[in-house]
C-alpha cells in the first residue's frame, strides 16, 4: 500500500515554495500508508497556461526513508540548482507519493514518481499492484525501452510513452488527448491501482483513475457560478487535490468526490471531467463516456482538522486509545433505543432493516476479515450465535480464497474491514457475490469499495484512525457486531431480559472504558518490567479468545516483541511446554461462563512456576490469585459479550508503552502500513 497526492492550482497565484509545502504536507498526512521512501514532481520552468513541452521541464525528487528525509533532500537540491522558490505560478500541477515497498527494496530508484525515460516525458504515482507487469515489461524491452527500477509501476509511464508516440505518428500526426492516451494504457493493465499521471506534453494537466484502490478528488473554488455551486466546466480560480485518503484533504477543503472503480478524472484548464472507462481488451479503441456530473457527485467531508492532529498526545496511537469513549458513543448514537414501556429497549441499524428477514433465514452466517477486523468478528461470534440461533463460521479472507471454500446462496457473508479497501477482503467479497450470497459490509469508511459493493451494511463511525495499529476501530467494530446480533435476534419474550441487559451495558460502555483508561500508569509500570523480554504469551477463551489474539497482535506489530495469543483450552496440547519461571504469561480471567475454567488454567500455570499476569474483574483478585502469587490487572465488569471491549484497552496501553520504552516508532511500525490494499 502507498499514498498518492496531487495539487493543481488554476488562476490562483502560488509561490513555488507554497506548492512544495502543500505537496509535503499531503505526504505527511498520508505517511501512515507507507514510509520507506517518497517522492514528488514539480515543474522547473514557467507553468503559464500557454506553456508547452518545449518550455516545461519536470523536476523529480525521490528519497529513501521518511517524508522529512525527502523534504531535507529537496531543499538541498533546489538550493544547489538555484531554483527561484519565490516565483509565483498561476497554474501548476504537482504530484507526490509515499511508498510501502512491494516490488524492489526501499531506494530512490524504486520510489515514485516513476518516469517514462530520459526527460521524464510522462510521470506516474501509483498505489496498488500491476499483476501483468512482467509481460508488459518484456514487450516494452523489445521496443527498445530500458528499465531502472524493480517496481511493477515503471511499466506504466513507459507504456504511456509508447502509446503517445504511436498516436503522434498516426494519421495527420495529431496527438491524442491526455485522457485518450491514458485510457489506452488502462486497457493493458491488470491488477489493482490508483494512478495519477503528469506529462510535459500536456502541461498543467493531470489525469487520475482507479480500480480497487481508493482515490478522492478535493475541490476548493474561489468564485461561484451564478447558481452558487461548483461547476466542472468553468474557468474560475480554484485549487484541485487528489489523494488516497480524506485526511490529506480536510485542511484544504471539505468538498470531495470519491472516484468509483473504472472512473477517470481529467483536470485541464480549471475544468474537471469525470469519465468512465473499460479495460475490456476485446473492445476496439478507447471510447470514453461521461459519468455522473461532478456537481451532483460532490459530497461534504464530516471529518474535522482536529481529528488528524495529535493534540496534546505524543502519538496517534496514544490519542486513538484515549478517544475510545467518544468513538463508542458516536458508533452507538441514534442506533440504541431506550424507549418507554411500549417501545422497550431496541436497536436500529438503518442500513440493514430491509435485509433482516433474509439474514434470519440464512443457512449460516460467515464473518470474513483480516487481522484486527477478523479478531473483532471473532469476539462477536458467540453473541451472534446465541441470539440468532444461526451457525456462524469464521473465515480469514486470504485462506477462504486459497481454499475456494464453499459459499452458497442461502449464506449471509459479513465483510469486516476498517478501511473498506483491504485487498484480500475485497477479493473474498467478489467471490461471495459470484456465488450468490447476501453480502453485508462493516467498515469505517463511507464510500469505500466494500461499502459500495456489499448489498447492505453498517458504518462503524469510529472517526479517523491514523495510527497503523488499529485501536478504536476494533472496539467500535465489536459494538457494531453486538448491535447486529441484537437486530438479527429480534425482540422475543425468551430473550427479552438478555437483550435489555446488553443494551443497558452498551449505554454504559463508554463510561466503563473511561474507568479502564485510568490504568494507563499501571500499564506503563508493567511495560517497564517487560521491556527487555523477548516473548510474551496471552491466554484467553470464550469471548476473550479474541482479546488474547488482538492483544498479542498489538504488541507484536508495534513493540516488535514476539507475542502469541493462545486459546486457553489448547494449553495442554503443546503451549504448556513453553512455561517456566522466566516467560511472562498474561491470562484473561474476567467473570463469564469460562471463569472457572480459567481459574484451573491459572492453577496449572502457577504449579509449573509460570510468571503470571492475570486480568480479572474488579475485586476478584483473591479468587484468581490466592496468596497474591501473580501480578493482577483489575478491570470493570460488564456484560460478557461486551467484556472484550473493556479487556483489550489495558493490552493496547501495554503495547503502546512497550513500544515507547523500546525506542520504536509507535505510529510507523517496521514493515507495516495502515491498510493493506495490495495482496
């Protein structure tokens, strides 16, 4: 996964230094999407509206490392070339990219923008993977092109150059438009991508398109039409932005258009053209058809600038852990009903109401996800089975596809993804749709691919999450799936008291999370005792098997400590061999139906001199650790199906403090990025 960003000012005077800072800040907002290398492209010569390829000279800067490494190197290079940073440009198009390496090591040659060859006639920034790049590369090599990188992306600008040259040599020698050249290129590409193209042959123009990777257009207009709205065809002064994520747009504008798959946007002369394209190679030519008008497609971002700033916190992960009471409130707002005696207590999920009857008749319900989203679904499975009476199976998206596991028309498949763009989950969604299942999406991103392609779904409303290690999205996902269980289960006499207890627990959950956040210093003290350890085990069962998995995932992904979440019922089937007086073991033993079994686990680990850390319900230390032989973490007690929301918070705090104490970057863990939009 990578982050791509572009900025075009039209009839708006901007100094070159300002243009650079807009591009740099865009990358800073997107750095969580990739931070092993980055690059930008701007124009060195005049970018007047009448500029042509003879006067326009693109400058490409690429650097290994984080964004600040790029910023430093750019200013050093422009200083050495005596480029006038104060020159005012009324029209200029710049592109930028931050990379998470998939093809080729992090290095300037593998960074983006990737170019078409000497002179950089065409430049491209890319998020995704081109699966047929080897075939394309072989073809281009036969036509005399040479390659400098190991990336799959480099075939794209070289293919653009080849097609452009061919079109220029055609009948009458008239070159095709930028859109026409790009659409011909797209007909040869296979895979997932979001692309932004820049060329000195089409000065002050940008073309962008997407398939399977996110891309958003932002519009900031400085004059209104007579009707008071934005027009895609006027020449009013404006600034236009393209970004992988809304977090890079909100500080500039809240008026955005989320590009759909197989849509192409052409920015030229202050005009925005949205076109549909087809990659069907069987079709002759590259005929484009106009898509939905820009005016009707523009929406308003709900995000605020404050959400993308750290505020008083040192790291995004820390901020997002402490935002969980608010994110849970937002997730439940308007969905929980605590009416009078006639209405009772109920849950309303508007995105599902027309499909509840079909879901209730399902042969089975499949939860499908990856990583943290899979763990959230696992935490919710028991309550869904209990209230619905429908068999619930769990599927890791990649494994489902590898096995080609059977999915039937009578199934309901629930796809859980924080970003709504996770590649394996999207592929599994296509597979389920092909097999006729009812598909439900649970995401944190309005307008994401999963939100669009599923038949129905629920937006979790957790708010912007920038830290790579998901925290508030995880707890909000569990709450949404608990509400899903209530909605599917229906309000029957037999389950009325259970339902009402869960709804009361949901209302009180944010307050309980505030209480458990007070353990922050205690978890920091525990982290200081574990900071030098090489391994850590976490045991859970029932509702809290998922807590053990997710807690272990948090520690391993940010603190870089080997940590394993283990189903406590499997302890005697291998893991017990690891237990000694040195290996730290966290056992989750809050009060639920599995409590007595966890007491037995603790006794057996203690008998083998295990170094135990026990998480238990407040006031329950004596019942789990007689004689005070183990360290205890006491948490508030809530309804059993909601306990995973409470129990994960101390483990999130532990992971955070371990990472800080070990000297690692909390928000940019090694080899990982926020949303895996490539396979």
